[in-house]
C-alpha cells in the first residue's frame, strides 16, 4: 500500500520541465518506468502550469511515494 506525498522542488536557472522530469524518472519511485511526457503532464497539472515555462525560484510540488 503506497501513499502519495509531495515534496517541494525549487527551480534553478536553466532547468526545464523535461530535465526535471528525467531526473524524477530516475530518482523518484513514484515515476519509475513512466513515460517522460506523462511525468511532464502530471507535474504541470499538479502545479496548475498553463505551459512549459519555468523561472528560477519557482517552487513545484512533486509527487512521491511513502511506502
């Protein structure tokens, strides 16, 4: 039984939704083996982002699991 929790991630200069999603795909059990486009879509949806534009200092909520 896994419960979804959220962590905050502050965007650094040069980061993109693609780079963040690729990192989460590798290091976050919640997104393990997921398609990177699905990860991007989910992060955008959770954070109410209307597009892929990120700016330095933006704080994103990222789902994670607590097994």
